[in-house]
C-alpha cells in the first residue's frame, strides 16, 4: 500500500514543505511506500520530490493521494481525477480582499483558489487541518470527516548554529523587536511598524525593528512599508528579506520581543519558533493566533498602537511580567513538541479513515 503527497511547490525552509517531508519520513518509517509529487521543485529540492505526472505509474484504488492545499494549482484537478483514496491537508488560503491594490495577480490566484477549494468538498475521503480555525473554514464549505492535527515540526532545524555576523552586529544592548513572516498585507507589518514608532520615539530610542520575510509575491506592499517608515521619520527598521536558517536563528536569538499584528493566520509557525527561542510574544487576537498561543503570550484585541507600545515596554522592563509570559510560552511549547502524539493521530486517522493497513517489509 502506498501513500503519496502532492503540493504545488516544495521549497527548502517552507513550513508546508517541511511538514510534507516530515510526513513522508513518518509514513516510510511505518511501512508505507511514500513519495512527494510536485508541480514545481524549489532550488535544491529535486532530489526530494518527483514531477506529479510520474504518479500515474503508481496510481491505484488501493493507494492514497494526500493533497496539501494552500493555493490553487493543476494538482487539484489531477488528484480529483485519480482512482486513489483522497486525503486533504488544508493550510488555509489568505482571503483575496487583502491583495486589492497590492497585487492583481495574487488577488486572482487567491480568489480562484477559494473557488477551487469549494469544488473539492465532495471528493475528499478524509481531511486534516493544522488548526481549529482552518477546520471551520472547511466545514463551512461542506467538507466532512475533518480532523485537527497540528503541523509536524522538525525542531532540530531550529538548533543550527546562529549566524555570528548578525549576533555580533546587533547584540549591543539595544532592544530588538522582531516579526517573522511573508511580507504580505494580511500580516499587517504596517501595524508592527506603527507600534515600533511609538515605542522608539516616546519610550526607548535605543531600539530596532527587524522585519524578516520575503516580499517576493507582493513587492508593492514592501514599497508601501518602506514609504511608511520614511514618512514616520523612523530609523533602525531593518527589512531582512529572505534569510538562511542560520540567519533566522540569529534574529530570534537577538530578539527581546516578537510583535505580531497579523489579521489572518491559518497556523503561525513563527509563533511556535518564538516560543522555542523563549522570545516573549505580543500578538493581535485574530485568525488562529489565540489558538496557537493557547493562553500564552500577550494578546491584544484592539490595534491601539500607542497602548501596545506601552504594553511592550512593560513586557521588556518588568522582569516578573516577562518571566511569567515566557514560562507560559514554555508550557505551551510542550504541546507542539509532542510529535509522537501528532504522528500517531495522523497514522490512526489515515488507517481508519481510508480502510487500509501498511505492508511491512519482510
């Protein structure tokens, strides 16, 4: 029996790609033949995946096709046409409204993706979501047999040596604020910048903000952010762009607080990463954010930038408050590190939901 995964693009360092690789390894360890089939392989990833057209060679009603869905692609139609049993892992689609005036292309891709997602509701035998927020998205579209299982995260990736140059340059006693995520309008980096404006101008001039993430799909939004920084007369805002794993680790290690003002998160891997590095989190209460934090971090329900800046200062300067927040984050991190429980849940649901058992090698 074979269980194969499908995703539009397999990129190194991408959260969905990392999840697919971890799931493939889990399936193989448990006796399943398993490959990752893609529309396009990212740089250096061709050895980890196969073109999806190759899947026809192994397609069978006895096998399982697992479609990772986060955007529309030709893979949806392909998987729909298969005789294989069908499983979806849904990672959410950012609503197209966020891209109005930012990227006409991404707007239409997101809109088409939502339509494509709705069209698949009747043909999936089993669905997984990495948050309850995402589960509600699917059930509203008529999906059935939907289960919540958090992303499989390989925490060993977070233990690589940090980039020494970044640590040496910015580990100088200034307060370093950080946000990690795609530079995209739903992430609301402009609100993070406004919070930083009040913090730097009125509270602590010896402070920096690091905006870590690529603007590859929304370069116009990057320009909007840069113009905002200039208009506010801000200094010490660093747009780090796309970074290596070693650079990412370094940014977390120099950070004193993680500030998230995102309005739409299906899961939020950087929140878990910040907990891992014991960076206290202030986050806007939206999407899956409160669910991922699970009572940890500091949630704000209004975007009063000045008030958030004052709360941020309390978090940074009050040792008791900061310690309490970090302790709660440590406890919450334990949930996401319980990989064995998530792995067993995935395997149990796949076996029970699709009615097959793996064939162990002799």
